[in-house]
C-alpha cells in the first residue's frame, strides 16, 4: 500500500507550500485590518491582487507536482486519459474559462 | 474634518467585507490542512481557485465602492482625472495585464 | 442632438483603436497559418496568449475612455448610479468573475 | 521521418481549430466595425471579452492536445521533465501569472 507521502508528490515541497499558505493567511488578516482601519480602497485593492497572485502561485506549484507525479504515473501506466481530462477541467477553471 | 467612515464609502459594507475576509482566512487555513493531510492535488487546486475567486469578489466590491465614492466625488469636484488614472492602474492589475 | 463623435469619447483614439484591432486580426490570421502548417503547440499557445493580451489591452483603453467620458458625464449629471452598475458588470466579466 | 500529423496531435482537430480561428478573425473585424461606427463602449467591451474568451478556448484545446500528445509521449520515453517545465511556463502565462 503506497503511503500518502509517495502518492502525492506535492508533499516534496510540503514545507514550502505550507509556508506559502500561512503567508496567504497573514495577507488575508492584513487586509481585514486595513478594512477595519478604513484604509484607502486602492491600497486594499492592491493587497487583494497580491493575495490572489500568491494563491495562483500555489495553484501552479500544486499543478506542476500533479503533472510530474500523478499524471505522469498514469500516462506511464496507460491510464493517462482520465487524468488529463481531470487536469484540463482544473486548468480551465484556473484560466477562468 | 471628515470622519474615516464618510471618507471611504466601502465602510458602508464594512461588516460584510470583514466577514468575507474572515471566510477567505478560513479557506486559506482549510487548504493548509489539506496540504498537511496529503490530500489529492486536484481537490487542493479547486479550493485554491475558490479562494482566488472569493478574493477577486472582494476586489470588485471595493472597486465599486471606490468608483461610487472617491472617484465620483473627485469627478464632481473636477479633479477626476488623476483618480481615473489610478483606478485604471488597479483595473489593469486586476485584469492581470 | 449630440453627434456620435462627441457622444463616445473613445472616438478620440479611434485611429489607434482601429490599428490595434487590425493588428489583432493579423495575429488571428497568423495563428491560423501556424495551425495549418502543424507548428509546435507551445508556439501556437504563446501566440494565442499574445492575442488575448492585445485584446484585453483594447478593452482597458475602451473602458478608460468610457469612465472618462460617459461615466464621468453621468456622474456630473447626477445619473451616475446606473452607469456605475453597468460598468461593474463589464469589469466583473473582464476580471472573469 | 514522422509526418506532421503524427508529430503534433492538435492536427486531429485541425479543421475545428481553423474554424475557431476564422471565427475569431470575424469577431475582430466586427469589433473594428463597431469602433468605426462609434458604437457604445460597453457593447464593444463585451465583444472584446467574447473574443478573448474564444481565444482562451483555443489555447485550452491546443494545450490539451499538447499534453495528450507531445507531453505524454515524452513521459513514456522518459524525457518528460523538460516538456513539463515548458508546459508550466505556458500555463503560468495562460493563467497570467
């Protein structure tokens, strides 16, 4: 039985991914404080853009791990088709289409 | 002297905006847990898309308040030009261009 | 009766906007040829990204003209509310939300 | 020597991809006419969004063919790494990050 660690290759960069998520949490808290303090809308909008960009960066890292790991394995084991379909659904969403 | 409440009209929906930001924080924490638990990459990617969408929703609300408030005031007081320039810079970033 | 030229301020940069649209047409034709010639998918994808970016650039210019012109006029004439609502709908779409 | 048809799998849907590109060209021409005719900015902005969406749809189809074809072949032939790196660069651009 494969351990989860080997099953999902994103666990390789788990520490870095977790650090990124904690930073995103911090950004969300910071924006909350800016709203509480009635800070200028444009400054808040810029911080929201930064949060959104940081989130998409994690998505790209997760998707890269997924392609290098799960999708590549599935292709080697000749069951790539459904994995590629699933991947495309997520990419479409990530591209917002 | 204008109170901050009247200065920045997004404060009208401040409670709702703060609730949205707290929800986003919760989403970030949830994704952190998913990564810790080695959850399936595609499920994580979908949650990251949801977080990014929720963030952009707050941006749109903030920008709407900004246009209805600060930008509209500036236009009425014949100093709209610089506000529109500033707004376009943020919109370009929000459109990721 | 206002002439269309004064009605829609984007006509100021009409020549430049038309030139941009003709360039976009040319980009579309170029990509068509690349597909016909069985060119490498990644090269085609990059040209499609460039076409999409050029299109969004025109959107931003049109929206800026619209805000500076129609929306600003409407605000000055105290009928800004519906124009801002309409603008937000388009911005939401442009931000793909 | 591999024939282009087998080399680039997007050629499978070549007719459909070419039809989509011709439609995009037509959309660009239509927007050009709208600008020439001083049509309402919001209507033009909406048509630009549609053109951009149609372009991204072709990108997704090309990328899917690329993953199913070139990337999958490369993975099976144990030279997937560079193809996945290249793919990620394009995805990052397609996600506008």
